[in-house]
C-alpha cells in the first residue's frame, strides 16, 4: 500500500519525540531533518519538501509549543495540519453543469488506467446520483481501446458511442454529444487517446476536443507509481489543457506516495479521486485530511465507517451488534459478516485504516491471503447446523471431524476457533463501550499510543450514537409495518 515506508519513518520520528520528557530546539531540528529525509525518500518534489519543512519548523518553533503541555503531541498536530494543507485541505467535488449533460473529459498517458477509471467513475455516478452516463470512445489509436471500453461498459451497464477507428476523434465526439442530448444522458464521459509520452499531435487533438465540447471537467488520470514523473506529466497536461482535477490510480500498489503529496502544490489543481483496487467499486473521493492521518499512521476511521455503511445492511448490522453485546454471536453470523467485510476491499487496507495499524508489528505476522477466507468458509460449512448456532459445542472430536470435512489441518481448525472466540469476547466488550478488550489484544498498549487510544475512544462513542440512531430508525420502521 502507498505511503508504508513514509508512514514508518514519520512514526519513528514522532515516537522518538514523544519519549522525550522535554522537547528542545535541538530535538525539533533532528525531527525536522528526519521528516525531510522521509519525504525525499517518498519521492516528494524537492521544492515542496523544502517549503513544507520550513512551514512546520516556523509553526513548531514558537515558545508556546516547546514549553507548553505535550509539545510532542502539538508538533504531531502541526505536521498533520501542514500535510493536509499541502494536499488541498478538503475534498473537491466534481464540477456539474447547470443543464445536462455534464461533460467529463478523461485524459492521461497510456497505462495510467484511464479507461478503467472512466468505468469506475460512471458506476459511482450511477450509484450515488442515479445518473444515466454515456461513454464516447475517442481513442482510435491504441489497439483494442474501443473493445476495452466496451467491456468495461458492459460490466456496469452503460452505453458506449463509437464509430470505429477510421473516423477523426473530434468528429466522433461531435456526433456522440448529439446522441447524448437526444437520449437525455446526465453525464458524458469522453475516453480520449493516450501516448507513452506527451507529444504535440496528442495535445492538438485534445485541445480540439476541448474547444468543441467545452467540458465541465478535464480529469487527468495519473499512475501514482510513476513518482516524480507523475508531477511532470500533470504540469505538461495542465499547461496545454488547464485541467480541472486529477485522479490518482494504483495508490494501493508498491508506491512511495510522493505524487499525491506533490501534485496539488506544484500544479494548484486538486486530486479529486483515488483508485485503490481493481474492482469497479474501487474509486474513492480524495480527502486530504484523511490521507494526512493515514500517512502519520493515525488511521482513517471516517473512510472505514463510510465503507461499512455502504456495504453493510443496517437492520442486519443492528441485529449483529445486539448478538455481540448479548454474547449470542454464532458461526452463521460470523460467515455473514465475513462476506460483508470482503465487499469493503482488501483486508490489509481495511485494517490499516484503524489508528496505529499502518505499520503495527502485529500485522507483519498476520496472513492476509484472500484464500484464507475460503479456508475459513470451508471449516464453518463443515459444521452441523447445531454447531454453527452453538459455538461452545466445539470439543476435540468435533474439531477432528471438521478438519477431515474441510480438508484443512487440525491446527488450522483450532486456530480459527480460538480466533473466533477471542473476537466474540472482544466485540462484546467493544459494543458495551469498554475498549479494554481491544487494548488487551495489543498487550495493554493501544496501537498508535495516545493518538490511537483517543481515536478508538471516539470510535466507541460513535458506535454508541449510531446504535441509538439505528434503534430509533428500526422502531419507526416496525411501527409503519
């Protein structure tokens, strides 16, 4: 996942600062040196790093910070605030036209994921706005580009306007816009041609399309794994087209994350979306404050909660919460919850959104292979209905039968049952507002130190409030019935 190396370096620098009873000017200089090196190693633009470090030092050098209560904590907050400001402070929504259709022009180099991102964006618009988007296939140069767009469109049931590869792209866009107006499509997403590098012919074509349709959005799709080249690409496209926003793809890959932290500062244009997976649903709004928290290892509870709300059935979730609190959570519930969790995305990404978990040593020993879910499912499905409803029945002879029935080693069956029992105990404590169960999992020390403790306490309070809201909603629903 992006930022892992940077997060680890920054966490170490901050932890070293926290351990000091008193923070001196020398300590601050040493911390700033480590932050500067960490950012440069993450491939953040040199000028951006220089300006960032200068701002943090100026904010933190005041006597009020160094001599005040918890100076290390205040410096962490300053770094967090400056990271947020560097990446744009707040999420920037899509530009929408006053009258339909809203025209979105997708641009970028070959291999950045432009066509797939166009599909992800169309699906998001369908799901959130109940919109009727349409694609225009304006890439007539890349082999099978139109076929790829059609395959993406078929997955999400969105129409494609195309005229083959022998028609001028500008003419294709002209005719496509007429069709979109006739069909009253809410959005038109133009999939334009890319190149291996910026050239004059490509830019002239894109400028002509822009002049023809006057798009509401020109979204530059950039591969986050290209590092500083991503910033150079953004500058090149912005100079010619005056882009309105950026979409960063492959942010879940082995990338140092420098592009995300440099693009806004260098171009002045916002990052609007990030792609963190291969599924059509894996396109998220870019929130600078949440990304800053993730970079500092403080988690991203808001995104985690949003993902949960989007993927979990509310009434079923309330029933599960009640079962956890009453300690009647069984293997049937466990299987249902496991299915819903897998819809939220790769498990390692979900765990790392929890405070202090981005580089937690405990994670390094956890096997996050997706096949493990299939193995767990096989074990649970090998149980009798009675065993699934009563987890306490699992004696040694039953466990041996499960191992034989599921084709898994007995040690794996024992481990799964032990983890299930630990989780059941912990979730009972969490749902009752007692975080000691979570704390015990980490040897009495909450992940992320005090920041992690505070974040987890906030989560517990939010869970209680959400629970009360759900109860009220369910009562209203039952009255209507």
